[in-house]
C-alpha cells in the first residue's frame, strides 16, 4: 500500500564499461527504495468479514506523541489539501469537520 510519500529513486547513469562500484550503488538505492515500500510509516489498514454480507474496514493514521503520550493524527490535513499538495484519491484529515476525506 503506497502512502504517496515514497517516490521512485533516481538511478545513476550506467558507465560504458562494467564497474563494481556502480552496481553496488544501484543495489543500495534499490534496497533503500524497497525498504521504504515495505515500511510505509504510521498508517495501517485492515478488513474483516464477520459474516457473508458485512465488511468491516478500518484505517489508522495516528501515532503516539512521545512528549504528551496522546495519539495524534499523522496523515495529511485539510491544510495540505487546500495548498494543492494532494493527488486524486489521497486521504486527508479535515480539521474543521474532524473526518477523513478523499481528494476527488
């Protein structure tokens, strides 16, 4: 699941002849990229089917503030939405209605 914060890496240009340092650099860049995809951050989603006609889904975009010990929303807010920083389909937290919304 992409959080929208992970971007494809810029791979270095290949030299004319084989160079081990180049291959090692490419592998390190790809290793870091895949680690970011495997570890999307503080968002989580789950779905369950208690019966054949019901689907229960949940999203969690909160994290514990180490200073206060309180859970805080950690997804984009309506501020980023108003600034045009979100893409169609992104989820954001509307700070005026206290609801999760999807960018149209």
